[in-house]
């Protein structure tokens, strides 16, 4: 009986080792699938968040308030454009000129909108896709000029 028990023990041990190896291979395969699924879920969440951000920026840019602000800046630019644009605005603003006060409000709205985009860019939070979408927004010459005030 002693001679026949040892081969059985060895066979059971080999079978157990084989079963463990198969279980480890299956576990690795499922783990790989699980990791891939988790990575896909993270990418989907990032794309969803980015899409929400794009929609939010587009809505803000398309708002009536932004439209009015851009038109107000264009109006000022058409009246006082040139090398003394900012200087003229400051003088009129200090005199509490009504149009200069309205331009100040418009300037703050537009510069705040684009300032957030610049801040996101500066800290490296804009993907290439988001950069393309946000830089596709049409910006009037006047709003760029007023960024320096």
C-alpha cells in the first residue's frame, strides 16, 4: 500500500498544481479585462466631463449677455479705435462716462470668460480636443484688445 500511495499523492499534487496554474491564468485574464474595463470607464468619464465643459463654455459664449458685451466692445472700438483706445477709455471711465462704464462691464465679462480658458491652459488641464473647440470660438478684435486693460 505504501508504494501505491506515493504515486497517487504525487498525481494529486501535480493535478492541484495544474489546477492552480489554470486558475491563476484565468484570474490574470479576467483581471486584464477588468483593468481594461476600468480604464475605458475612466476615459468615458473624462470625455463626458470634457463634453460638459465644452457645452458650458459654448452656452456662455452664445448667451445674450456675451453677445451684448462683444457688441459694446465693438461699438467702443469703432468710436475710439487706434493707439489711444485704452487711454481714452480710462479717461472717460474716470469721468464716469456712461458708455465707458458699460464698456467696463462688457470688458470684465469677456475677459473673465477667456481668462478661465487661459487659466485652464496654464495649469495643463486642456486636452487637445478641448483646445481646438475653445479656440474655435470667434473672438472680435476688440475683445482681444481689451484683454490688456
